[in-house]
């Protein structure tokens, strides 16, 4: 089980069972990160991190602040897929981080501007 990106008729294998999706909030200009794991039950979100609050970014009551990030477990059931929109109205592209190295999502795709992009597990 590993992650794949599906976009514009292409399937791109990412070669990993764990990754982080990161982006910059369009209003507050602060970073948001979500950690994902591919499992036989589906895609599990293991942790969310927010660098700031405001404009709909308030962390839940059980979040902890470590001096830089608000961290919390989103308490979600496994997802069959995650559909990501790339409207161009946000600050930059989604960042796909694997083992600490982050690259714009477009760097993984044959069609750099493909929209939507689906994060899914692939056998």
C-alpha cells in the first residue's frame, strides 16, 4: 500500500506510505500541515499543525501549542481518498512532503496545472 496522485488521466506513484500535505493559508499567510498515512483501511490523517490562528483556522480545544505550532489529532475515520483543488487563488501550490523534503504538487504531475488532484492509496 502506498500513495498515488491521480490527475488528468495520469496515476503517479509516490513510493511512500506516509506524507505531509502543506499549504499557506490564503488570508492569514500562515502555514498549515497535515500528516497522512496509507493503510489497508484507507487514508488516515494522523496529525494537523497550524502556525497561527484566525480566519477560520482556530485549533480545536484539545490542541497543544509548542511555541511554533498548534498540534492536534483530527480524530477522523480513514478516508477512501482526498480531493485537492488547485484554484490558483491560494498562496502557491500544495506542498507534498516526503521524509521531510517538500516539493510543489505540480512537480509530481505530468500536467503541472492539473485540477483537481486526488490523493489515493494504490496497490
